[in-house]
C-alpha cells in the first residue's frame, strides 16, 4: 500500500516543472524545507492548521511525492477546489491526480486509470530513486487508453505511459516499492505473466519478471525496502510466507526472497493485519487493523538491526498508514481508546491523526488535527494514507482518505485530501472557560480549567485584574484535550470591601497566538470597603468611513480610526453610580489592536466626548453625531497588533456621566489607520475601568 517517503531532488521532473510553472508556481526544492515550525511543542514540527487543498469526490488510497509534486491515487472520478460542494466546479480526474505540494492546486499531469468492466482503482504509488518514473498499481486495464494490466510505469517528465513496462498481473496490486533496479509488488495476485507468484513478486525496472519469490498465502498489503537495500519488509493479512509461520509480517532477502525474519501469530495477533509500513534510517514502523475481540489496532516499531521490536502501541482504533518526519511518527487511524498506553480513555468518537516519538510511543505528542470518518457510503475509517513533500522552503504533510470534513477546523467540508505544514501556526488556544473567583481568608483564589491547543500542550496563562492591560500573574501549564488540569492564582494584594474582577488569556509557544480574554469573574472582599474597581464592556460600538458615507459598520468585529480618508469610531459605556461614601478616583479606557496586518499605528489617537445622538445599527459618516470640545485622553501610538492599550481618562470629564452613560469617539489627525477589536469579537472589545474610593 505504501512506500518509503523521501524528500529528494528529482531531475526528471524538470520538464514537467517548466511545462506547468504557471500552475505550480515557484522553484522546486533541493532538500528539506528550511522553515522552522512556530508555536508548537517540540518535537512536533508540523502545525495542526489544515491548509487550503483541492478535493476528490471519492476515496484516496495511495500517495507518492517527488520534487514538490504530490501524486494521488484512489477510487474517484473528479477533483474540485477547496470550498466547492460535491458536483460544483469539478474537473475530470479518473482515479489519479497530481498536485503542487505547496499550494494544494492541481498540476498538469492528467492520467485516467480505467477498466473495461468492474471498478477501476489505484491502490499503490511509488517513485523511482532517480526520479524518472512513477509506478502505479491497482485494478485497471488502461491508462489514457494505453493497455496495461494492474501495474504501469509513468515517465514523469512527459506524464506518459512507458509502453515497455507491460505485464499481465492476475489480480489487484496493493503495494509497490522501487530500488535502482527492481520493482517489488504486493497484492491479491497469484501469477504474473502466467508464472506463479503468490501475493508478492519482483520485476526489473523494465518490466521483466525476476525469479525472486516471497510467496504468501493471503493478501500482501505493504512492501518496503530497508535503507541498505538488502532486505524487504512484507505486510498484509497472510499467515505463512515461503511456507513458514509468519502472520501479517515478514522480512525477506532483497535478492533471493529467502526468509530473514518470521513473526509467529502471537507477535501480530491472529485477528489483526498490517495496512501500511514505513521504513527509514530510524527503523521500521507498521500500521495495524484488527477485527473482533482482543484486537491489535496500533503501531509497532522495529529496529533495523535484527528486526526486533523496539516498542508497541496498543491504542484501539485501526491504523491505516504512517510516516516519519524529523523523528516524529505521524499516523492516520480512527483511534478511540488509548487507556492501555496511559493516554485517553474511551472517547465514544474517534481521533484520526496522532503523533509519537520514534523512540517511545508515550506520551502522545501534541498534534491533534482531526477529520471525520467519511460519508456513510464508504468504509468509515477516515484518513488512509500520508506522505511528506518539500516545496518553496517548507515541508508539507499530505493526508488522503475517505473523510469528508475537517472536524478540528470547525467541521469544515473537505473531501479526500488535506495537508499541513511546518509553520507558522496561526490558531490561538481556546479561551479559558469558566474562570471563577472565590474569597479566602486573606486572599482571592482565581481558577480555570486549562485550555487546549491542537499542536501545543505547554500553554502560558495571564491573569488580568480590573481591566488592566498588564497581567498581575503569569503561569505555564500543560494540557491535552483529554486532560485539562485546573490552573489557579492566589491574589493576596486585596482590600476589604473591594470588588475585584479577573479575566484570563491563554497563549501558545513563544506567545505566537493568544486567545481572547475570558469572561470576567468578579468577587467582593468582606469588610468595610475603602476602594472598589468596576469594569464595564462597551454596550455599543461602531465606526464610520469617510469613503463610504452611507455605509454602516456597527456589526463588524473591528473598529477603525484615521484622520486622512477618515475613519471615526464611537463607543458607549454604562457608568455605574459611586458606592455610598465614595467618589470616582480613576478612569481608563482599554482598547486592543486587532490581528489585521495593518492594525498598528504610530499616530496619536484622541478620546473625545460625543454630544450628539447615535445608534450602533444606524450611524454612518453622513449622519455621524456631533462631538464635544476638549479631549478626555490620548493614546500616543499603538505599535503592535493583538495588544491591549490603556488610555487614562479625565476623571472630572467622566464623573459627569456617573450613574448614566458615557459616549466617546476615537479620532485622529494622522494618515495611518488604527484597527481595534470591537465588542462583537468577544472579550477583546473596548472596556472602561472605573476606580471609586473615599473622597
């Protein structure tokens, strides 16, 4: 089913790259991508952010890559752009397609794999070490009209069938592996060119049958060659190889087919088979699928020296394929219970993608993107195949299968294909929720359940008190989706009778992405108050645009301020009455720059009173309210995006609104726009913080 994936330069693609430069875009890589993953927990080097990728209308069974081009085979008839529904914007692609690894868009190599009767399908793909040839196996009788029999060789530079590579194979080919001079096949066949070959065979690169034989008594699903070229690893659901007891797994000599290592039935349980094998310099890795009771669904790591077991993963939920990238084993499965490994218990659902160290299967590493099982008309196992390809300075992990949605991306529709890259990570952790604040003898205890992040288990939490733009506490804690410990902060800098409010954010590695602030948790200390601080979110906000004088922006998630080509923003706050015996002592407005690339500004922004009437839903530039005289406060530039800024306000000016509402406008005379989060963005919208104390 699967080949060893290597990130190698392939000179044979030069003509294809030149022919399709407009489609593929950019030069090819000569080796590993240079981009370092950001905002992930090492040793994971792939983010969990799924990238825009074309789709198939059926199942993807096989992948191979070369020179930044990913070849995809399966049982499908069309491909379509990301975001397109089934049947829309489709392009013919009969069981095969080629894609730019970096863009997810189709390349110009188009091949149709067909059969006269029955169901045609591509089940195996492998690229030769010299990069000249793509070998294809499955159940088909023709490629673009050229007659073949279940296996074909494609000249990559011309994207045409090599007519000299032709042989009669009696049944479906499920697996291929290629060396400098040999093509190894695995499948359901029992003969090639009329000669007995039971489930495994070898032919020359030119298509001549070799005497090599590693006969098995049932399907060969996987075949791989060890890095030294001396051994071939076989996988499937067979019980015997060359007459010896060896269930599902065997290692044979690459030249003669002689058995080097057999594995009795207790090594791979009788009711489990191998679906895929990956081999590289770090070892041999096997993917298992079981049926019935006492199954083995997990993964096994074998050493290259002697082929003995290094470790075994006993998670439940069949594993379909795996790939190693920078000493991390990424696998596609439908894992639902890893309690035997000390990880998550029964989920009553499935986690389809996992990552583990090649040295130790536990703990599971922090990489948890997820698909669905797929539509009801297919075997519902989700992803089935994986490969890694380099292009444009980055490496890409491609995943194919029978899925129809990306659950980790808002259950986004996406059929058959998805991909991930080395960074940067762009998604923030979940917002801490719920946050609670509780009185203790001389303190306030603030607590919240740890957030989750799909590719970062080590998160940083910051606690903000009474609307401050600076945290009063910072702590780092580990969490995964099935284990979210409670994180706490004890605030001892508190006063009797005073109300305190707390909000918390979560940030991933290097603070690359930060969640919105949590909902506020408030508590009042017992005793006679001497001071109290209250925080109020904007009850209305909107901006107006001098270039679109009749447009309304009251429902937008951002606010804008600029002098030239004017933007003005309007804010409304409820101002609570002062507690008995207290007066307003301090007031500040907190605004947060958005994640827009142009959000920051070096210009001064003024807070001025609004004297005219306005409403969030109806205010426009043409019908904007009048402004009062004077300035309540100023922000001397906001140089960073996604950052909160405090603006001290005139206490005497705000005091006139105590017990009512305060309406202000944000204005500027400069030419550089400022973009802020509006209240519609949740906890990062404008906030007013008021401190009351004794006269």
